[in-house]
């Protein structure tokens, strides 16, 4: 109703994809929409965090320093592709540990785990510690207009 009735002064979108979706689905002129991307706290998500948090966070989840740790961050596990992540790591010949941080129906996904170590950590406030403890960040989402979880690894020192 807001879009159809032109009951807005300006529309702010968090990505070009969101802007495109609004234009296509609601017939809003592109000139009525400004894109303002999310920002990232460069001190909170910094490569130096590996020295601060890696060991303690691994220890909390029963992981060793030599374990290869894959990180997933997101809520809405179906839309974010947790099933595909688990299927992919289960196909790997080498052992990996996966930390799944966020909210979703854990039981639904635990039944497809066979060989690899998958740790459902639940939602976490200090998410920077999980980026610091992992070796690889994965984002197997089916749809995500502009996820903060993809901006943070880059700031935490992961190459994109």
C-alpha cells in the first residue's frame, strides 16, 4: 500500500538487489530509491582478533588448534542453505568441523549429519569471536539481498 499510494518521500534500500526487487515488484521509479549499504565495525571485525579469540572459542566448542573449522552465520536455516552446507562437507574426504551460528530448526538438520562434526552454536552476541576462530567462512544462501555476515569476514581478514 505504501508503494502503490506513493506514501513516501524516499525509499532506502540496503542493496542494489533490494532496489531492483522494489522496482520490479511494486513499479516504483528507480529514482525514488536510494541505496545505502550496511556498514561494518572495523575494530570489532579485525584480523588481529585471531590472536585474541581463536583458542578460547575453539576450546569452548571442543575444537583443537589443528581442526579445520568452517563457519556459517545466519538465521532462517532453510533460506540460508544450511542443508547444502552440511551435504557439501559430508562429501569431503577429510575431516572438518562446522560451526553454525544463528537461529533455525537444528533438529531438522542434525539428522543429515553422518561423518563430519557439526556444532550448532545458537545465536551469539559476540559474533566476531566466531569469525576469528574459523579457517573458512561459507555462505550457501538461496536468497540474501545484502547480508551483514558476508561483509564481516572480509573485514576479519578472509580473502573474498
